[in-house]
């Protein structure tokens, strides 16, 4: 199993779990998973983490700054079919109409989205899903986002994108409890 984690989940880990972490055992567990590439942190998430929540993620999870603990996504490019999926399934058509975007404006925002952490997370998960041949070699996208549309963004939120693209996803508590069988009481004060 590979776990691909987004910025919101890293922030939640640092804010809500690590302050209560008994002798850094949960942090050590996460660090081992990142170093063994069972938990994937893509470069775009690492970069985004430097600019949100007063850099709390890169300060508290300093091991993600170590070369080799993030996965580069420069070679992860959208393919023609994916462009169609973005246009027809991942774009919030209502917002597109409300914003009255012309084709050039839409293409600019689409390209920014495809180069963002969310876009690269989806592309990474799709690539892993398409390359996987083993039943137990699944990829899970971890995010604290919900499917609820409340921010008037042009593209749908990660859980909704995952639903459309049949990418397994969950939040951090579900990952720890259901996939890693961790009893949080063992790690937290």
C-alpha cells in the first residue's frame, strides 16, 4: 500500500496529533513510513507546506526537508485523456459560468491547477493506479478536505475528484486507525 498525503493532512498531523505525541513515537512512525516511501510526499505538497500555517509542517516534520524524502513531479505530465477529464468532470461548470471565463482565462487557470499540489496528487495517484498489477498494491490519497463545495473554486475538491476517478481516499484518522491499525491512545497522551 502506498499513501499519498496532501498538505491539509500534514497540517492536521502537526496541529492536532503531534502536540500530544508520547515521546515522538507517532512522529517516528510517520518518518519511517516517509523514508521507506510507503507514505509519499510529493514536491508540490512540500513546497506548499513552506507557505502555509507559518511553516509549521516543515518545522515540525523536518525530515520531509531531507533530500530523497519527497517525490519529484516534474516528469508527471497530464495526458490528452486527462485534459478531457479535467474539462468535463473535474471542472465545476457552475463556477465556470459564474466567473464568465473566456477560453484563454479558463486554460490559464486549468494549467495552474494541473501544476498545483492537488493536480499533481491526482496525476500521481492515477499513474500509480494504472501501473499497479497487484491487488494489495493500492494507492490511497489522504486529505482532510471534504467533498462539500464551499469555496467557489473552479475545480472540484480532492475527495470529489477521487470519487470521479475511482481513487481510494480517506482522512488522517481513518488512515491511522483502519489502514495502519494504530490505536491512537497508544501514541498520544
